[in-house]
């Protein structure tokens, strides 16, 4: 069974964090060597940050993604490298 994934603006993710609705935060490497932030809510929904003009927000470095999460008040993350390696069940869809 796959999880529902929603794309939301950064401000909406911040509201979920402030409400205590985020259980886990992940920094996920994609096939191009860039990074995405995925946060799992208490309802089991995965949330990806979307850009203002559409598309998923991507980060060139792990550090940039971690700084954003830290600024939102998230201080514990899970790092997924080589998301598309054989045998891995990808978080990104």
C-alpha cells in the first residue's frame, strides 16, 4: 500500500509543524543528485514542498535542505541517499 503524497507550499508545511502534525522529516536524494524535503504527518500523508510556480522544490545541497528544516523548528531528520538504487522503495513519487 503506497502513501498519499501531497505537494504543499512552504507556509503550509510550517503550519503543520507549528500544529505538531509532523512525525518525520526526510531529506531525499533524487536521481539527479539533488535533494527534496518530504515530511510525514500524523495522518500518514507525505508532504513535499512545492515551488510557487509549480513543481517540487529541490535543493542542490543537503545543507540547504537541513537549514530550511531547522528554521521551521525541525531538528531531527532521516537522510535517504541514492533514492533510486536497486532494492530501495522510493519515498519520492
